């Protein structure tokens, strides 16, 4: 692994599902607090350098949400229509700015059924830095689409997490490393120095 480099004018931060209803769950291997803290550090650096920050969240559940029959349901899925009013609100720790772009989705990935790709391309973005929860759901689903769309990707490994260390590690080691660069938050931030 060589020194990490990217063109600031062609790079955006994409934060996946760091919203109140999701960060209330326990995650591993880093834990929610550390993931949110590292994502906030990245967002602050991107904003300081005039680089776009995309905050992606799962919109309130409704008839448009994908909900195919499955052998295992997410915990609380049947009760999702009764979620707290702030369930999909972006966490305060990210220090949301007026310049941030909000993307609302109704499935795991941030590209399908949204205008994320269009917004990135109109800004001349060819590289995305990804962080958020969960590694093997929202982050990996978004990353797979980004790879197929030809975006270069950098994954902030200590700013992503899953429901277990095993789930996180499998996604990082068997998928993300094959479609992008996996680096620490500090390694990514070093590009700004």
C-alpha cells in the first residue's frame, strides 16, 4: 500500500445511515461512538476544504420501501411504521452544514432509486470516501453500485461498523478491499495536511 492520494476537487464524502434510529443499536468492531466520531472528523475536513459531504439516511418507512419476503427479518421490522418521529434524523454529532447534500433512500444502497449518481457526476466527482453503518448492508450495497458506475472508492475502515465483528470483517476483507482502498480515518485525513 502506497501513500494515499486523491484529487480534492473530484472527491466527495458519502456518509451512510448515521441516523438516530440506527446508531441506537450496538455495533462492532469499533462501536457506534467511535464510528460517529471518525465520520464527524472526516465531514469537518471535507467541509473545511470545500468538498461535498453527502449525508445518506433511510427515509421513514412507507409503501415505497422494498420489503420482499425473507427468511430472516430485521429486528423491529414489523414495527417500523411506528418508528419515533426522529428515527431517520441525521445524528447531531455530524455537525450538519447548509452545504451538505441529503440523500433519502428506502433500501440498503444509496444509489438505487435516488439521484446520488447524478449529483456526484454534476459536481465532477470521480472518487468517494465511504463511511457509516452497516458495513455489510448500506455501505457494501452502496460500494457495489459505485464500483459498477466506475467511481474510485476509499473506505474509512474505522468509520464503518456492523452488527458483529465477523460481519464487518467479511465485508471489508472479501468485498471492499476488492473494489476500493481500505484505510483508517487518520490515513484519509493525512491527505489534507
